[in-house]
């Protein structure tokens, strides 16, 4: 077809503009395919692993061995297996948790090497082994024994191998997990015995089955401790927060890029057809049909969409496997293989074609439906004063300001595209900085928790705390009619100096009342003065509390009450406690403890985590800057094209080059600033929704906090990008000759 010869000429005339659209489509397709592929592969790997290797539903310890586990399994239709656990100190800062090999529940998965076959062998968590220099065949000394590393292992209940179940960050340089034969524990004193349970009946509430099991054990005279159900076990649930986050981000970011591409391509073709209306009318008169012209003009957006989708797919597919492996280095899951989804590739290609195809079709169709005679008259439409322009009463401004404002108001489509584009780029940039700042805020706990060590006992203790320590008691609770949300209500000493809670103004809140942390208050919709009822997870009984204050603390979801009041409500002995906060290390036998926590270990884990976060933020800043540059360049180049006659007249009237550049190129400044300002609340609102959703998965709610310094950095990045786009377009102004205005006058 003869018309098709024009396609390459149209592309060459505005090659940078079409290249910008192509890059947006490539970024959108790449983001979708990578995020979807990463989340789907990780979800399949985790689901397959936990099902095939029988991830526990809960675990617990008892004060004495259960003599007939088989009877208990039959009664509650469950798999129950006992395993041994012992924390071996390899150095002052390094702990290796030794676990006995299991056969029915939490079955180890060998990811490299071989299984245990004889005494003196050990399987290590691969992240711990890599961080501390242990390879297969090397030896490791733990608890006065020397073990040979024969392989690396993944455990269903230690996917994210936290030392304590209520920790948030994991550092393989400080803690790791190793699996050894059960016989090795015969001469290890004070090893803990833990029972893992997997219920077979998946139709009933797991929480109700757990309550029935716990009550039965108590009736049989067992003292149960360290009761942990899998839904509130961060070792198993944090990975699902990452999967959900990636799934959530795999849609809006690509969709925004496709929408922006659709909007700009629509604007461009509307202007192309308006400019070529005489040519189109002539072609009509010569016998060309509407569908032939439609195919001609639709070819460019469809080719761009297809090419962008294909290029994005070609770049994305090789990226999925290394990204999955990078995630697996963080989450310990075996990787039998990586699946590349053909459906995701098709979506990544077809979606931009649909977006750009529909927007172009609607614009082209609206113009081509005019009669040949009307088209051959040319574009006689004059600039009209619209409502927006009238509202600003531009006549009161000086010429330069009036010109810049009118330039934006008389092209609403271009104004909307610029506003949406800058807002989207700003949200994406602020998104990364907000995550970084929120994590920083959450882990700044030095002014809240002033203790260095936290000790949790297996059984209730009695009497006064040692010097430098304070007692606490705690129990797990959940709201009525919502078993999925679990949190601690903790009894602390009313005159505690180691737990200092503050309100949102920085004032200290007394500990002789009932206080709730901000994260839990937001999650449950509770405010100061409310009276609320929660269910004790241990016995299923309801307990009512009056909330006196909300503490500005996000690191954990707690309700704090005076320990005497807690013991009275829970019907516990008056001087009993389950743990100690201490400013110094205490000499407590390991057999008495169910867990310890050192606050000094948090900074190193935080540094490792923030290192990864900074890399992510840097990448998001680069991507958002590229998106902003493309959008600003496209809008600025369109403005120059629309004002070629005006620019020519400015030159005829004697305006200097700098004055013309300022009038034309700076007309978008206030729109860029407005778009950035709109992006701030949009970023906060979107992050708040995402944080709340993820908080339901991992029992951790982050506050969406936008730091002024990060806002300034983001604004500077956007404005620098804006200046760069103006520099790129400045030469286009210089190429406009004075003769264009004269030619326009003769026409």
C-alpha cells in the first residue's frame, strides 16, 4: 500500500518522541513480567516446599515428655512429631541452633550435598554457611563437638530463620540453623524438646483445633509453653508479605506507564491528523476508504506497542531467574526449577497494544468521521478561552506570566498528561524513600526500649527480679471474631525505667495504666478511651481492657498493662513472671529459658537489611527519573511544535534566544511543581494501604512516614530532570526560522 511508505517518514520526523514512548512501554512490560514472574515463582516454590515437606501448623513445649504421641495423633487427626533444639554458642556474637532431623513434620529439604548418614555430620542453613565461610566438607565445632558439613538444608518452619519468633530482622552473621542426628543430643544437656503439629482436617478452623489440643494437654496435667501457630510465625509468614508486595506492584506501575503512553500517543495522533486534515480529505476524494486510512494511522501505535512489549519481554525473561535466586538467598527455600510464564509474556505484549490501540482508535476515528469537504478546509479551529483560563483572569498578569499560563490552559490534554506523568514519577520516587524512612523510623527504638537483654522463661518464675532487671508477663490474644490477628498483651512493672513509652508529642506515658502501641492501635482501629475485649489464645476466654493512651511506637504490636493487673486478670500468682528485661547479661541456666534477645544485635541486622533497601531505592529513583525525563521531553517537544509560528514571530519581533527559551520552555514549571506536590499525599496514601495489607500477613505495621529531607531530594531530582529535558529541547527552538511566520501569513 502506497500510504505505508509514509510510516517511516513520520517516525523519522519525531524519532526521539516515539523513542520516549517506546521506552515507557518497555519499562511497563519489563516491570510487569519481572514482578509477576518473581512473585509467581516464589509462591510456587514456597507452596510446594511447605506442602511436600509438611510445614507445621503449630509448635509447643511441655514440662515433661508426652508418652503416647500416637494416641494424641489419632484423637486430634494430626501428625505430631517431637524434635530437639539447642542453641550452641560459636562465639560471643554467633549462635548456631542445632535441630534434630525429623521424618513426619518439618521434613528437611537437602538443597546441596547429601543427607545425614552417620554421627558427626551436620546440614547447615546456606545463608549462615556462606556468611561464615562454611562449605561442604568443612568442619564446624559446636557444643564441644566437631561436625562435618555434608550439605545445605531448607526447613519449612525456618524459611526466614529468625532466632526469636518475635524478631523482625535476621542476620546470618549472628544466627543460623543446623540439622544433626537426634542421637547427637544424647550428651547435650539442657536441649529443648519441641512438638510440631500438622492437622489433617483442613476444613475446620485451625485455631479451634489448636485450642482443643491445648485444653486437652492441660487437662492431662501438662504445662504448655512456647505455643506458636504458623499464621503468626514470622519465620514462615514474612516470605508471603514479599510475595504479596510484588504481586501488588506488578499491576499499578506497568498500568501507569501504559496509560501515560496511551495518553501521549493519543495527543500526538490527534495533532498529526489535525495537521494533515487537508491531505486526508484529498485522499478521501481520490477514493481511499476510511478503514484504509484507519489502518495507516493505527500502524504506528500498534507497532510501537508490539515492539515495546517484545523488547520488554526479551529483557525481562533472563532477569527472572537471577532475581528469584537473589530472593532465595534471603528466604531459605529449595529451587527445583524456575518457570517462565508464557501467559505473562502475552499479557506484557498485548496489554500495551490494547491500551495504545484503543486510545489511538478513539482519537483517529473521531477525526476521520468528518466529511472530505470538512477535512479539506483544514484545521480552522481557533484557540478558545476555556473555563480554566477565565477562572484565573489572566489579563491581570504581566505578559510573560500570562503567556506561560495560557500555553498550558489552552492544551488541556497536554496539561493532564504532564500533571499525571510528573505525579506518577514523583509517587514512584517517593515510594522508595518512604519505605526507607519508615524502616528507619520503626527501628529507632533506643528511646523506647532501654534494656539490652530480654529473657523469656519456659515456665512461670516467682519473686523479685535480679539487680538491673525488671519482670514482665505476657500472653497472646486476638480480637473477637478475628482469629487471624494475633498480638501480645504484656504486663510490665508500673514504675519501669526500661520501657519508656511516649505519645505523639514526645511526652512520657506512665506505665501504671493500659497503653497500646501505635501500630496495633491503627490496625485494630482503637483510640485512647476505648474499652475493648480480646480473647486469650491460651484458654479461649475473653478479657476486657480500658485503653488509656496510645504510644508512638511501631516496632511491635503490644498492649502494656501493669504486671499486677495482668496477673490478676489472667488468674496467675501475684508475684509470677515469664520473662526479664535487663541492662546486663544475666547468668540464667539455658534449660530454664525458651528464648533470649539481645538488642545490640539489631543494628547489624538493620545495616544488612538497609543495604538491600538502599539498592532498591536507588533503582526506583533512577527508573522514576527516566520516566520523568521521557514525559517532560515529550510534553516540551509538543509545546515547541505547536508554537513554531509563535516562536518565529518572537524572532521577527526581536526577542533574544534566552527570552524565547524562557517563555516556551518554562511554561510547564508550575505544572511540574504541582504534580510533585500532588504526588506526596498520593504516595503516603498508597503506602499506608499497602503497609496495612502486608501487616495482616506478618503482624508488623509500618507507618508511612515521608521525611522532609527525602521530599527535598525527590523534588531536586524531578527539577534536575526537568532542566535536562529543557536542554534537550532547546536546540529545537533555535532551528525555527523567522520565515515560518511569514509563510503562515501567506497561507
